[in-house]
């Protein structure tokens, strides 16, 4: 009889609330209203999300502030746009931190993905801008593409500057191992984009959640990290459906779009823990060592990861260019 009230309580709890008991939920959005509605612990943005938010009327005051800063700080038009862009990313982060109790991820320009020194320089600039606005670096994750150069930038930022990094656009095991060896705080393996590739490039067009290649990839990475005691945590990202999310219940973090957060919030389906650190320690995986030549070879041999990494960088870069164009127009109009 003692278990009956608990059973009733579980049935009344939303799927999202149940998931929050096992996993830290992060909002994958630049929309502040969505964050207020779903109360995630952390939030993450990227150029695509900021571009989308920048077109919304309610965020124009943030654009105006960034444009004013660009005009005052830059000499050439290129400098004005760069200064406005950098502050815009940080201002969105500051607004997010008024809503979430945890951390926000701020992404380094994807066009710097193959330049370690430039990535470090841009990250330090973001951290200094946050500091000027009263935000401590402990609440920031610098987001970098999981190229070899991006991973080395994270290593420098973590070890020399005490800056936490989030390695994104991660599609392969070699990327994950290299990130952990570099001491990155967090990785964001892209579950849905892995699925997309398999749907487009294989005869299988539908996958059960437990057979989803993105889910399988993240499960392997999670088990490897926990077995060998890495401090790097795993944040599953880029989900296409709630089935993928449920199969990763127990993962350190999951970053979820407002649409899928809404579906989970309106459901009362029970959540079963699928990933467990103690169970992971029983994994049969063996530890591997990856240097730069091995990293490049393993990534090259993984067609899916190679294609999705380059595609992701190109898409984020394209949206950064669109955002710069928008800021350029606003700067010209303000003169």
C-alpha cells in the first residue's frame, strides 16, 4: 500500500518533470519567453538561434545597444560590425542569465573553427565583455566547434585561463575522446543531425529510438567517459523527436528545443533511466589514445562525421554573415 501514493504522484508528473529528476535540462533557444516557460537550468545559443531572435520585435532593444556599441567602438565599417556582433552575443547571454540559474553557452564564430589562436582570442574577448557587464566567467561556457583546432583552443582556455568550454558540432567518437583528453568541461554531441545523415544516406528511413544512430553514439561516449573517470560531461543536443530524448534519460545534460520541451511538458509518459554512471563502469570499452594524425585519420574515415562537421560549420558561418549584414544595415541607418 505504501507504494500507491508514489505511483499516483508519478502518473501526475509530466514527462519533462520526471526527466529533470535524472538529467539537467538546457534550453536550446534564443527565445527568453520559452526559457521562462520551461524553467531549464542552463541555456545554449548559436548564431542561427540569435539570428532568429534578432528578427523579433521584443529583442530590438538588444540590437540597438549592440549597434550603438559598434558605432562607438569601431573605426572602419568592418570593425563596427565586429564590435556590434561580439557585444550582441554577450548581451543575449546576459539576458538569458537573468532567467536561468545556471550557465549560458556563447559560441565562437564558426569561421574561426580552424584557427586555434583566433578562437582563444575571441573567447577571451567574450569573457571580458561579460565581466564588464558584471557576469563572472563561472556562468559562461565558451562554445567551440569540435575540430582539432577548436579542441586545442578549449585546452588552452580550460588549463591556462580557467574558462569552461562546450565543444559542439560533435559527431564522432574520436572527437569525444579528444575533447575529454583536452579537459573540456562539456561536449554537445548532435543526436538529431547524426540521424538525419543516416536517413539521407542509407536504405533505412525510420529508426526506433533505441536503434537511433545518434542515441547509440551518445550512449557509447557517455559510457566511455564514466568508465574512465573523465571530468568532461555529456550534453546530448539537436534532437528530432522525444523518443531520442527518452532513450538518453540519465545523460549528464540534454539541450532541448522549445517545441520538444512543450511535448514533454504536456505528456505524462513515464521516464525510465537509460544511462547510468555506475552501469557504465562495467562497459567493455578499452581506453584509446588519440594524437593529431590519428584524430584526422579517424575523422576522415567517418564519412558521416566529416560531412556533418563541415556542413554544421558552413551553416553557422552563413548565419553569422546574415547577422552581420543585419547589424551593418542598422549601423548605416543610425549614422
